[in-house]
C-alpha cells in the first residue's frame, strides 16, 4: 500500500503546483493590464506636468528649453517670442493659474496629450520619446 500512497501524494503536489502557476499567471496578467492602461505614459505625463509647473512659475526660458530650444539658439520655426505669445502672460488664456492633464494617446515615437489651462481646452501636445521634447501635436 505504501507504493500507491506515494502516487497519491505526488498527484496532490502536482495539482498544487499547477494551481499556483495558474494563479501566478492570472496575477501577472492583471498587474500588466493595470500598468498598461494607467501607467504606460507616466514618464511623458510627468514631463508635461513639469512643463506646466515651469509656466506657472513663469520660468519661460526653462519651459522653452523643454521644447528642445533655447533663447541663445532658438528653434528655427518656433522662436522664443512666438513661444511667449503661445504660453506667456499675453497668451490667449492669460497667465497660467491652473492646468489639468487629460487623456494621453501612445503613438509610434511619442505620446499625444490633451490638457486644459485655466478651464480652457488647449491644442494637444506631442511629447517626443527620444530625445525627450515637447511640441504641438501634428494635425
């Protein structure tokens, strides 16, 4: 009888291992899904938050540098003066008091991010992945 008892113990052990594997795979799938839907664009959204916080602090030169430009070497098609017209105190929405990030959409090479400033919806931003830079989203 001892010979048959050892087979029963192995069957229970194999069943426990199989159940553990199924539970581990299900948990990993659940965690992966949560990450994918809620945190996949976290780095880009953090970059956008930093940009808007610089605008709130009226550190326009540092915010302009997040576009990959500088006052000393302005972008060819987006000079600093134009940046100030879009984001400075004379911008259509005025001085930035509050902002809210909206949905973000992953695209090849970057992320499109919707936002609102002082309660008004802004033009979507394009956040480049490599090198990290902010720009207006293409139409």
